[in-house]
C-alpha cells in the first residue's frame, strides 16, 4: 500500500515548493506531477506558468482537474505529487447543486475515492492542500461550504498520512511527529 | 484550582472532535458539555445536530450562550468541555454597542469572568476556540472587532492554561510544550 | 553580519508583545523600535497608541513607513525591532500600479532591499510579520496580490532568519527548530 504524505499551509506559504523538493528527493530526482488546475483567466494562467517553470524534465506531467482516481493507476513513477486538493475540490464543487440534500454524502464519496486511489497506488503519494479556515467566517454560502469541505478533506487525508507537513513562511514542520495521541 | 486546557484551530480543523476525545479520556468516559450556540437558522441547527450526535450518553449537557459563569458552579462532573469561546464571544458582542468608548474594558471584564469561573471550578476545564486572525483584514468593523477580541480571548485563556493544543487537519499539537520561554 | 529573527502570526496572536519582550531580553533592556504605520484614521491611531504605551523608555523610536533601508544604518542599538513587514508592504503597495507588468519584479527588489539593509546592520534584527493566507481567497485583486506578496515576503525573510517564531494565542514556537530539512 502507498505511503501518503500531506503538505498543507496557507496561500504563498511555500507548500508547493517544499512538496516538489520532497517528491524529487524521495523519487531520487524523478516524480510524477498531477496538476488539478482548470485555466479560467490570465491570472490563473500566470500562476500555472510559474508552477510549471519549476518542474523541468524531472517530472512526468499529468492533468486531473476531475476524476483523478483514473489517473493514479496509469502512473509508473515511484513518487506522485498531487497539487492540489483544494483546487480539485473546487472543480468538483462548482459542478454541484449546493442545496442538494445529499451534498455532504456526495462529498464524502468524492474524497474517499481520491484517498482510495492513492492508497491503491504503488507510489508514495504527496498531497498538497490549503489551510483556508483560519480567517473570519465568509459571508457567502459557497465559500462557507468550500471552507468546511476543505477542512474535512484535510482531516481525512491527514488521518491516512504517515507525515503531515504544515508549512509556514517556507518552513515545513511534520506536525504528526509532534502530535498528542489520545 | 481547576486545570485549564485550550484547544484552538481553524474551521473544520477537527478541534471539537479532539477536545471531545480528550474530555472523555480525562473524565474516564464521563464529562460535562457546555454548549454556547444560539440557533438562528437551519444551517446552524444542522451544525449543532452533527455536534450533538457525537455526544451520546457520556455527557451531561448544559447550554450557556450567555452568563456561563453561572453554569460552572452547578456542574458536578470532573471534566468540563466548553465549546466554544468564539461563539460565546459572538453572542455577547451582538448585544453590545460597538461604538461605546468602554467596549474594550467591557470585553476584558467579560473574558476575565469566564476564566475566573473556570479557575474556581474543581473540574478540568477544556475551552475550545477558533483561530480567526490568519486571513486578510475584514472590511466590516464588526468582523475586525470580533477578530481582535477572539485573538485576545485566546491569548488570555492560553496564559491561564496548562496545555494549548493547536489543531490542524485533525492533528493536535500542544504548542505550550514546544514554546519559547522568555 | 546581523542575526535575523522572524516573528509571525495571525492578528491579535500576541506576536508584537512577544517580539518586544524578545528584543528587550536580547538587548538587555534596550532596543530600537522601527514603526511602519501611517496614521489614516482614529481606529489606527488607537492601535498605534496601545502599541506605543508598551514601549516606555527602553526604546529608541524610529518611524519608517517607507525606505526603511535608510533607517537601519542610523541605528546604534544592538537590537532592532521592525514592526511590521505587512504594514510596510501595504504602504508600498498602495503607491503602485497593480496592473504594471513588472510589479512582481518591483516587489522582489523592494523586499530584497529590506533584507539586505537588515543583514548589513550590526544589530540583531527582529522582523514582525502577519500570517494572512489561511483564510478564503479574497474577492478583490488588491487583497489577493497583498496576500501573495505578504506570504512571499515571509518566505524570503524566513530563509534569511536564524529563528522563525510562529505565535498562536500568545504562545511562540520556533518552527525553524522543528523544521524538516530536505
């Protein structure tokens, strides 16, 4: 079964850079990169470009804005970097009816599918995610639901992870190593 | 004098779940739960319902959206879980005139009252609170004042606490154990 | 070359209070304080007043809303507290055309200038900064750019720092001490 690692942190915390270094180290200079972004506008195109410029030839590149579980089995590298969970969640959430009664159950199935696909992989899987819950409660409902689901997704992935790195100002701490066990 | 423990973290960080486990562990399967929510709408009713469904028969349930200091002396359990400080602060703040000159002094009295009540208790008191200050400065004044007061409340409670757990993605780290002492 | 220390945290996390104590301890009761605030309104005047009331006679006071690199060489104290990076960034950003193509390059020059000035100083320099990236993505562009630049500034300063304190509820943890090195 795959070893899972979660790398989380706020915006511009340096989490992606850390995760990329970690992936290449664990993969001895070679890893698979599963990108999740859909390109909607110039600002996002620019962000993706900056990300890609760091990815050189060491990477096997995959795109999975949706149905990432179908991508995992096709990867032959020993290390997979999945960047990022919150973008992948956003893509999914924007296709959903937020007022549907079963939205929470659907979310649980959605996130379990991703974790199961990672666990079935023979590779070490590094998930990058975002901390989005340490600000004021957002005024719009979509943002609140997204915030809830992002937090829950991180909890679920962290529970399946060997290591959970919280990145702040480029400094990554494996909080699972220092965690209280009860 | 009571031992005080603070459990803080962002939204959906898993702080309540951790605090509940901790309370039942410290209380050998029995604890008091002081709930602070006022039910305003369906969304909140749903959140409270999810919370309550985790509380089974191991809990003595109390409701204290206001004047929690009057509840503490009535509790006979050895462990009290107070969930949560930021909701309790919100309830109080919504009854106040934010432009009053003495609002800050009133806040200090309000929070000291809560801490004193906890300290006078014979129980171990676990406060759950929220990290709300790590986003962008909010545009509306109430949100800014709330954010300030929530941060200050956490500082004050943490100063009186034996342990301060910061929960991220369900992982709880006792940051007081790793703190710099100066 | 100066030793650099970064103290970061959310709003009302107690980061300034911790940084002030640290500065006076390292300076044996005497330190320089470089303030960055521009006074725009009563609310900010009040915040500055609270800050200054903690600064007594132990401090040599400097004001540097802009061009702080010109202030550092004039300071003769052994410890400099710079409070704060995000305010200093805000002052600068508000003078800029956000749509300019070279805004990112300009930002890099701006922040390198600050770091270089600190490194050239003979004093120990303590930078206070804010964590602003752990909430929901802001809707307005200025806030998004500010959030990006604040995060990047923290990364750059942290990379040059001996110690990086993350402050939560008044508790300061040197995350660089516990960091994963790869």
